[in-house]
């Protein structure tokens, strides 16, 4: 995506099981920036056909479909095309692709979406895509391959499926932080998203009751460059939204940085509050103000 593309808010991405109309309704009626109607992990195999129809009908009943995305089943499942054939008639705002293993997977999804948009009279390219890019060992080696991938707006990572694929029983250190393999996945997602020019989105926090830890973690990854976070419970959404929204103090400082450079056109460095700032500080300030807008 280019810097000129119009992007929706992407601070909070809330999962809702696609086989529960009640849970989908509660999620959609809440403050999440994007609601992920899930056809993958939260739906048992025998319930997937009914869940597809339920998601299709739920989408058709809503006027806010731009923020209602669907997590489909991965390409390796053999069910991806069936998911799309059912749900695309109701025009979801986007598709969340799990277990992506490289740009080719997004290109395949784009090919299918293009045909289905034509079939259903949807504006070409209107259906956006986000991808989970670290859920298999192979995927880890291709997290930097997504530059120019069609429709792609965001990349996220996951530890649970990767752990299963590795046969690993331990994801976390005693202090609660991730073990090195999963920290690597987080870093590769961040670097890959930056290289592709899309938004990096932090993975879930499974303990949805510990909101203090969630706030601490969300602020930490935002400081590293992440733009949003996945959520598995409505109680997590307000905390995530707040953590990924620039504070008044941050906005004031960013404006001061921009104004300092504007007052010194052509300068490579400027002084502000006793510190010397260079052009990367200006770029950070401009990006923060853009995100605040």
C-alpha cells in the first residue's frame, strides 16, 4: 500500500466466533476498530458450513461492513475458496488470511477476490487483506517478501500455531515474556510490515482478565513500532484503543518538532528542549500526527 492510501483505524482487531450470532453482534456493537468474524480456529470442523452461512447473513444485516472482516481458513486447508464463495456475496470489509507463507499466498487470494468482486458487483479491489505471517516455520523465512502484495493493509503474527508446528511446550519465559523463537517472530513481522509499507499488528494476549498487563504490553509494542493489536475478548478493546492512541502530550511534542523544523528550512538538525533532533525525529513526529488524525 502506498503512503497515499486511505486506511481505516486499525488499533484493535477483535475476534468473534463465526458460529455465534450473539458473540458476533456483541463484538460488532462495541468499539473495536475492526471485528474479525472467525471461520478458522474458533469454529469446529463440523460447524464450518453453518458458520459460513451465519457470517454471510450477519454481514448482510449490517451497515458497517467496512469494519467487519472475516478470518477465513488457510490455503492449506482446502476450504479457503469455499469460505469466499459463501461470504463474498455480503461484501465483507476485508479478509484476514491465516498461515500465510509468503507473497504468493496473498496473490492467490487476490486472484480469487478479483473474480468474486466482479461476480457480485463489488468495486474492484474494495476487499482489503491482512495476513498472519509467522504461524508456520516456512512462513518465518518469508516475512520480508510481502512488498507490493495486492490489497495487503496489515501483517500480524501468532505464537500458538507456530508452537504447535515446532512441537514446543513452552512459549513464555518465567518473567512472562516470550521465548526467543517467538520474539523473533514478533520482530520479523514488524520488519516485514515496515518493508511492505503496511501496518504491523501485535498478536493476542490470551489472559483477557489481566488488563494491566495488556496495557503494559500494548504500550511496549507500540513503542517498538506496532500500530495495533489483536483481541480475543471485548474487555480488551478499550485498553488497546487507548494504548494505540497518541496522548495529548505526545501530540504537542510532535507538533513542536514539526514547527521547529519548519522554522529552520533546510536544516538537518534543530534544537528543542535541550535536545538535538535530526530528520528521523521529524519523520516520527509527522507519522504520529498522521496517526492521530
